[in-house]
C-alpha cells in the first residue's frame, strides 16, 4: 500500500537519486510512446533544490516514484509533471499518493494559480478527476511558449503542430481555484475518458480528410467537456 512509502518534498540528500529518476522517466516514455517530456540532470537537480519535486522511497530507501512542479505564465499556471512510478511498485496506489502530495505542494506554493496537465493516461485522468480537475480545451491552458516547447520530444508532436495547437492525443485538464471543483465519480469519468481517447486515436491515427477530421473533433470535444 502507498502508506508504506515515504512520500515527501525532495531535499538535497535526494540528489543521489537523479540518475535513477531520469532512467525511470526514459523507460516510462518508451513504454507509453508519449506523454513524458525528456529532462536533463540539471533540470531535475534544479527542481529538487527549489523544493519543487516529490519523491517516494520504500522503507529501505529504494526509489519508488517521482513528480515535479512547474510554473508557467508568470506563475498563473502550474503543472505537476513527470509523474512516474518504478515498475516494481506499480499497482499499489503510489501514483495517486505522489500526485496528491504534488497537488498539495502546488496549492501551498501557488495558491492563486490554475493547475493543469496534459495526459493520455487513463490512470492519471482518474487521479486528476478525483482532485477536482476538469477537461478543457487547450486554449484554456497556458500560452507560455516554453511549456509547449516541451511537447517537441513527444512522438505525436506533429499532431499538435498540424492542428495549430488545438488538438492532440493528450487531453487537457484544469483545476481552477476560483471555480467549483466538484470531484467527479471515478467510475463514470474513467469510462467517458476511455471512449474519448479511443475516438481521438481513431481520428488522428487513421486516414481521411483533415478538414473533416478537425471539424468532427471540435464538435465531439464540446460535447465531451459539457459532460463535466
């Protein structure tokens, strides 16, 4: 269970874990094929030194998971990025616990900021929904070019470019502290997200008229977001 792990804000004594963190991120990116931006050792070190990284260790001090906090648009938007769990510790609720800790830290550091994320993972969508995130169009996310530049390492980046940054296989999710952040029923939201992902995959990964695809997706997206 996740309660057996030590989940905390990473400190300088955790810098020895940087290599295994980066390797775990790289391995996860290969498996997923999308969704995790590549980061340098210096970037992870910076996040740890700034108190913007969450690390999970098992009782023996073995690395189990990680996540970091990024702020964009002059701290108006905040993302909890790079969420990973080592293979040996999956299925224990650890991802949810790490995400919850990162969410807590983000709210403390940036209380007025909107928290957002892009993901293709159903598990992450479920966790986000339980925290009060809602699906939104990309236009409601940060317009900070440095954030979107991070998408260049994704294998589906060409979709984002072709749609003028309006659509991709990822789903945008947002927690707005000034709005009603009623948490969604997990079972309901997971089923809806699953169907939405399948629809986007069928639209973007198959042939057909680009104009018709985008027009159809725009209508579907409006209906999908209205469900929440």
